[in-house]
């Protein structure tokens, strides 16, 4: 008889399963955080538990902001070097803020000069 497929669950905020908690191919769900975890087999390195969905989108509300809990976001690059790394032009219909201060600039060079002046 086949072993039934089971999903481990936790409702504790921020709780993440340890490697010993999951077998390869087994899933864990944190129902409070809305996160899904699996054990990743890293050949030659060992195993680790990774979160399958490291972002949150409109969890529990009509608000559809997207945010990542870790890592960097790349637009136009698959290897971002900064928290937000954009390769290409950026267009905005509102001000750009540096440390909470609105920057009104006609070019990126002016914005960079202002950012340096603001420290």
C-alpha cells in the first residue's frame, strides 16, 4: 500500500521547518504566514529547506502590494547586485525619493549629484 501524501502544517507566525522536519518531496505550510516550504536536495552539498513562495501578495486583504522577504529583485537582469537592480530606463509619474527626500531631476546624473549632496 502506498504511503499517503501528507502536508505538514504550522500556524505559528514566522515558524519555518528545519531540515530534519521534512523528507525530500514532502511539503510544509505555514498557514499564518501563507508560506510553502520544501526540502531542496543540493547534490554534494547537503540539503536545506527553502521557501517556495518568498513573496506576499494581498494576503488577507484587497491590497495587492508585492513584497519579498529576502534577496534582491532584478528587472532586466537575472543577477541583481542590489536590493533593486534595474537595467534600463526608469519612468515614474511621481517623485523619486532618496532617504525620504523628494528628488526632482531632469536626468539621472542630476539625481546622483543630489543624492551625494544629501549624503
